C-alpha cells in the first residue's frame, strides 16, 4: 500500500496552507490591491440592494465587505474560504463595519452544499485557479446562480507584479531551479479569451471578460517582499530553506533598489456572465 503521507498535496490543500501562512501580511498597505480588485469585481457584477451574494474563496473580505455594503440590511452575503486565518481577518472587518447581513463559513469552495439557484450573484476573486478541475468549479458556481443572476470571476492578468516578479523568479531559479514558477496556476487564464474559454468549458456561455490595468506603489523595496509573503508567491518562499530564503530576499531587495522599482503591475481580468431568466 502506498504511503498516504507521500501523496502529492492537492492544489486546494496547498492553497489552504499557503494562504493561512500569508494571512499575517494580507492587510499590509503594500497589498492594497486585494481590496481594489474585490471592490471593482462587486461593482462590475452590479450587486445591488436586497440581493443575495455568495463570495467563494473570499479571503480576508476584499469582496465580501463591498458586497455587504451594496446589498444593504435587506440583502445577504455569504463568504466562504478554507483558510481559517483569512476568515478571522474577514470576521474582524465585518464586525468593525457593523455588517449584520454577512455570514462567513469555513468550507471547501467547490463543495459548499448550497442548493441550485440559491444566490442572485456568485463571486470568485482570485480563487478559481486553486482547484485541480477549474471547469467543474465554474459549473458548480453557475449551478448556484438564480435565473437572471450573475457570475463574476476575477483572475490575474499578464505581467502580474512586473517588473519585480521577474527579478524574484530569476533569483529563485539561481538557488532552486525546480521551484521556478512551480506554483503559478493563475498563468493559465491571464487573458479575456482564456477566461471566457474556461467559463465555456464549465457550461457558461455569453460571458463578457475585460482586462483591467492596475498598479501597486512600492515606497521601498521591502514592500515587494511583503507582497511576496502575502500572496500566492508565499508557496515558493515557504519551499525554500532558511538560508535560501535569506539569499533570495537579499538579492531581490538589492536588485529592486538598484533598479529603483517604485511600482508593480496588478493587472486583472474580470468575467461577468448573466444567467438567462427562463
């Protein structure tokens, strides 16, 4: 019998582990793009008063909170994430903002147990690429959208975190070549065409996907390392040993300083699909 402990970690379990660790940096100023992208997704999805919204892979509440404000006291928002530390951040924020219309649930986003046509809008911001079968996940999200409702999926665009991203990967490759972009599932769907094709594979036709330009300011090179530790790049950093991690960090910060990198790209792609009313 094969050793269970030797089995390859699933993408979902890896995401849980990585983002539970990354939670300690999620709310740093250098990671303001989480809130910006979450709010823009909710706005483009047309979330409005009285609606019910399901936010899958909700993280620290970047889209939960604007959705809760948009639906108002007569509406309902349910946020789902598998990483407890991120949900704790979301709960603190919901309490601080007095949002009594919001429930936060720890669950596998691909198996929430909600019924068919349960929500006016289902949202997934930077989460669809963390499952092994993305079309099946899209199909599951679509199942829970009511007739006349919307599905909104946001993913990273091309050139995320550039030019600092290339510098990071260059120095990772120098110390651990096998880790070079080994944990970048979002690279598969960085264009509107790729994202709409994914939705179509999941049974969602007629989606409208648009690219959105974004920039995140770096006041100092160390701000980029905070982004690394508070994002999916944390998986790569945590795979390094202490000496390798220190070497990569030092080399990256030195290179950013010499190049005077003052901002990084945070381009995204947002797809919105409306389910027919009949």
